[in-house]
C-alpha cells in the first residue's frame, strides 16, 4: 500500500496529512514497506517521492506542506529503521500464491 501510494500518487490529495507525520511513524511505514515488498521496495525512492513536487498537481501543495514533508523525510534515520517481519497473507510473495 505504501509503495503504491508513494510511487504512483501524483496528486496532492495523497500527500496531505503526511506533512504532519512523525518521523518514527514514517520510519515504521518504510520498514513495513521493506517487510511486505522485500528487495523490490527501495526506501530511498519512497523518501524521494515524498519530497518531489513537480509532477501531477503536486506543485499545488502549499509551501508549508512541502517544507514539512522534506523536514520529516530528512529526519528519518535509514540506519535505524525498525526491524519488521511480514506476516503470512500480507507479504507480496504470500499474496501471489
């Protein structure tokens, strides 16, 4: 879900609310992306997507929201992401069986 939302959402609607996200919560979401999608999930691409506002109607996001998203992304410590393990039934490999 995070991968699809972050990678494919080019509308500001999908980003409103993320600006208020706590960095720990974002770290947990990124760790969950790793657990669900495995090696196909690129944390850096997800963080970059949260801070790029040139496509779709993303330039319409307020400067305040853009700055908050950038700040939140910068506060994520990639070397300290929580260790999360996907459960059967929610991981990508389980859903294809």
